[in-house]
C-alpha cells in the first residue's frame, strides 16, 4: 500500500474504533485516533492496548508510525477530511439508544466544507437525518454525513475488518460517500451503497435477525428437553438447509454482549416510537432473559435448595476470545445464585479484571481446576477452548459433587460422563 491513501480520523478508540483504525493503517492510511479518555490515549501512545482482542495488539504495534493518538479533535480535523465516529451508544433505561456521545461529537464539529462524519456507531434509523439537520441549524451546512455501520464480531474483529462479508455505505451521493467507498475498495467486499436510513436499518435488522435465530433455537432446545429430542442433532439437520444455514443455531443460555441486547431493544423502541408494535422482538428479548434463568432451575432439579451450595462458573466474558463483560450471562447468573444463597466461584482466562468491577461476593479462582474445587456443581458459562479441553477426571476429583451444566453445549458429554460426572446440556438428551 502506498502514501496515496488519504489520512482519516477515528473518534472513539474502543472495540470498533481501535480495530477500524488499525485495519485502515494496515491498508496504508494514516489514522488520527481521538478519545476523551485521557488514560486510554496515554496508554495507546505507549503501546498499551486497552482491550483484549486477538491480533489487535500486533496490528497496532506493526503500524505505530501510521497511528496517531490524541485527545484533541483538532489533530484529526487538521489531517483528515473523513472522521469515523465509533463512540458508544449504550442503552438508556427505556431501552432506547443513548446518543449523548454521538451528539457531543456532532456538536464539537466546526463549520467546514471539507469534512464529513462517517457513522460507525450503531444508531437508530433517522439519526443521520437528525445530525444533518443539526449541521444545517448550527451554521455548518457544508459538513457531510455518511452512514457506514460496522459488523465486526468481538473475538474475530481484526479478520472481520479485513475480510468483511459486505460493506454498507449510506449517503447522499456526494464526495464523502465516494471517498468512503474508495477507502474500502482494497478489501474487495460486496458493496451495498444506499440511502442513509436504509444503511442504519441494515445494521439494526441484521443484529435483530441473528438474535432472533438464537432465541428461536433456544426455544426449540427447551421443547427438545420436554420431548426427548436432541437440539444439537436438530440444529445440524436444520443448518444443512441452505435457506437456514448452520450459524447462530447453537442453543445455550442466551446471548449477551455489547450489541445484541441493546440493538434488539433499540429496534423495538424505535418501532414503538414510530407507532409500530414489533411483537417478535418482545419474544426474542423475553426468551433470552428466561434462558439464563433456566440454569437455576436445573441446579434446583439436581441439588434441591441452593443455600450453602457451592457453584463454579466457568467463563465470565459474554463470549470466548474477548474480555468484554457487557450484558454477559455470568452477571445475571452470579447475582441470581448469590440471591438464592449459593457460594459462587468464578474463573475466566482474560475477563477477570473487567469482571471484578461488576461481580462482587464471589471467589475469583486462579484457574479452572481451582474454580471447580469443592463445587457441588459446575456451570459452563463461556465456551473458552481451555474449558472444552478440561481434564474432567481431574475436575471430578476436585469437585465435591457430580453435576456439570453445559450452558453452551460445548463440552463432550461422553468425556464428562466418563469421569463419573452428571452431564446436563441445553436441549440435549440425558445420557
Ligand atoms: N463492540 C462491537 O462488537 C461492535 C460491533 C459493531 C458495532 N458496534 C457499535 O460501535 C459503537 C462503539 O462500540 P464499542 O464497543 O467500540 O464501544 P466502546 O465503549 O468500546 O468504545 C467507545 C469509545 O468512545 C470513547 N468516547 C466516548 N465519547 C467520546 C467523545 N465524545 N469523543 C471521543 N471519544 C469518545 C470512549 O471513551 C470509548 O473509548 C457502538 O455504537 C456499538 O453499538 C460495536
């Protein structure tokens, strides 16, 4: 890649912003990264990566000369005309997206005919219109706006950036949209160039659909438990149908993370605010909530009352290969178990630091075997590879009881049972 590629700005250096910045640096762009978090920027300047994401530290290190970190927006405005926005849009109490960080970025833009905001943050449909109107009303009519939603997955974010399934660009057909299309051209991904509102909706609808697929297979799993079918066999049989596909058909204890829960809820609220009652999404959310709690029911089934029982939770992050604890099932489970009087031990290979701020009153174990020591039951919450490879004979020796609840259907039931333990998955036939 050569110096012909234009410098860009990235505002917000979290999971999306930092991966986007490093990804474009890999494509040859100089990237001016801005964040309001002084400690984060100080750390990044010294090569400290604030998140755990495979391959990211290496990529940032490789392109240290192209990546410029600052808390001063002027640095990005001076060098770049395209300013990617990757600030958080967490849920409010009502379930709507909290756009305060986005609006604060918009308000800090100067009047300019040379710049464009490129929205990577996930925002409700109509946000682009509102921002364009704000530019008009505040004397900045020349500021351009492009919607470019992000689809990367934590855990595989770097390869997802470099080999995306598609690039979606929503714009008004001006220079800014063309420039964003050019930026992504080397990736050779299918391009969906459309209007701004449709681009915004592609993102929300995609996440809502994937969440629906998960809640659907979880309900099938629950019916399997009642009827003697095995959901892993059912999912295999369904997934071979081209029209269905095998992905997101893994039954378990529900989805979490920084995107699905909030984006499903934001779409439901968006629909409601526009006068449409999105019935399906209500069910998707409710099924997901209940799914986590079914673990408690299973523990009761085998152990009776839970006061004084020792329960080991393997995995805390919302999914493997990330340290992200946002909306992780472990948060609900650890709280529910403690409320029921159980003593809880937890272990995660990378998310412990994040978890310590969020989960209290539990024992943070040093490793998986230490976690299951003296446990009456073990619950697999996050399917890290190291748990799949656990020596169950050793685990059985360390445990006080025999129950293993596989909340992700990720373990080999035969290996668990061979160790003399009782295996209980989600929607799987009892042994
Ligand atoms: N995490 C994902 O997997 C993912 C995937 C696709 C889309 N998204 C969307 O991308 C957006 C960012 O998500 P994330 O997970 O990267 O969030 P994050 O919380 O990891 O990072 C957001 C960053 O923005 C910074 N910030 C906040 N206000 C700012 C401001 N005014 N100026 C400069 N920086 C500011 C924060 O300090 C933080 O570093 C969200 O809208 C999210 O829905 C996330």
